[in-house]
C-alpha cells in the first residue's frame, strides 16, 4: 500500500512538473511571438528589398497607386534596377533606390531618405533630370519622351511651415496656375509631418503605407487593417532581415554605416556651427575694434579741429598784435614827426627871438646916436 502511495505521488509530481514545463514553453513561445520585429523599413537595404525586388513588383505597384491615386491606372510595372541579393549582402546597392516603368511608358523613381543632407533639393532635381535625360538617345525625338515621377519619402521634414505631409511639385505658371507639361513630377512625403497628424487628403491606401514605414519596426504582427497580401509580403521582408543571418548582418552593417555617417555629419555641422559662431564673434570684435578706431579718429579730428581753431585764434591774435604794433609804430612816427615840428617851431621861435633882440639892439644903438 505504501509502495502504491509512493508510486502515485511520483506520478502526480511528474504530471505537475510536465505541466509547469509546458506552461513555461508556451510562455516562452508567446513572448517570442509578441517580440517586435525590430527591423526599420526605412533603412535603404530593407526599403529596396520591399519595393525594388522583381518578385515583389505587386508591392511596388500598390505603393505607386497609393501615392498617385488620380493618375491613369498603373499596370505592367517593370523594375528597371531590381535589387540583387549578392550585391545587397555586400552593401553594393544602386545609387537610386527604385526605378520602374509601367505599361504607359511612365518612369518612376522612388527614394527613401532618412537624413536630409545639405543640397537635398538640388539632388532631387538632378536625379529626376538624370532619369529623364536618359530616355533620349542619339537621334531620339523629344516627342517620344514620357513623364518621370520622382517620389521622395523623407524621415525628416524638408519644407518649412508646410501644413501637410504630401506635396507634388510640377512646372506651373505662378500667375494662372496652368501646367506647362506633365512630364515632370516630384513628390515629397514627410513622415515626421504624418506622425504629427498633418494628414489632409490622405486616402486609406497611402495611410496604410505611412503606418507601415513609420511603425512597422515596432510590430510583432500586422494590425488588422493592414492584413492584406501586399503588407504580408512587406512584413515577411522584415522578418527575413530579422531571422536570416546574412540579411541581418547586412542590415546591421548598413545601420552602423548610417549611424557613423550621421555622427560624421553631426560633427561636421557642429564644427561648422562653432566656426560660424567664432566668425560671428570675430566680426563682432572687429566691429568693436572698428568702432574704437572710429572713435580715436573722431577724437583725433576733434583735437585737430581744436588745434586748428587755436592756431586760427593765435594767428588772429598775432594779426591783432601786428596791427597794434603797426598802429604803435605809426603813432611813434607821428609823435616823432610832431616832435620834429615842435623842435622846428621852437628853433624858429628862438631864431625869431634872436632876430627880434638883434633888431632891438640895432634900434637901441640908433637911438643912442
């Protein structure tokens, strides 16, 4: 009986342990399933694999239809620079993210930009022009060219004070609003503005793609509204980059390169800002020095003016003294002439007196006789 009780107790313990082990396994599996995919679809190697692979041309078509809902139907899409797995794993990705052409001959260029470097606007126009100009070979005709539509998905804002996340730029007359041609279109899609709620005119289709590019790295599974074959394919790409060692290594390598590039750019921009601040401080100091120099020059001019005024006063005094000396000399000359006249008169009087005395003496002698 004791042996049976011991055997029964052992069975119970074994069942309990197995149950606990099964719960742990199920818990671990649920944890694994709930873990976010952790792959950013905006990183270029992932982005190109989602939209730029020939086997996923339907995904690209869906994206183009989402961005361009009011155009002629987009059919028979051909990817002109399909992503190559060996090149992707080596980091040798195309300069342009995705280039494609549809059955109407229209060409599409799709770019993902995680960092708005200096000169991005010029690069947008240059890349569009490069794709457009290559349509015409030697002896080609201008009337044979088809429209080129560039679509730039920007992780950061490019347009200041914009009120919406999606803009389309064309050749438009600024007064009448009339289009010169439909050969040129450059679209900007700013994810930061989408995240900020600036979503005027967004269709459900483009809203789904904005959600995917903005949030998918944090998902463990597709949200119910996005459970479609297109987004299942896109999500499978993220899973591949997570689970496949070669893909994951390429992703981490590219992520590290982007981080290092951003670090270098940030350091450059910080150094540039410090240089600009130093130049501003130098200009301020130079302005202060120029102000001091101007103040010294003004003081010198004031001293020179005072000296000139003093010299003029001295000259005036000297002129007055000279005039006084001349007047004195004239007075002295007049006095000397007066004295000479006076002396002459005195001499004349003395001579007259002498003559009168002589005359009187003569008269007195005659009287004696």
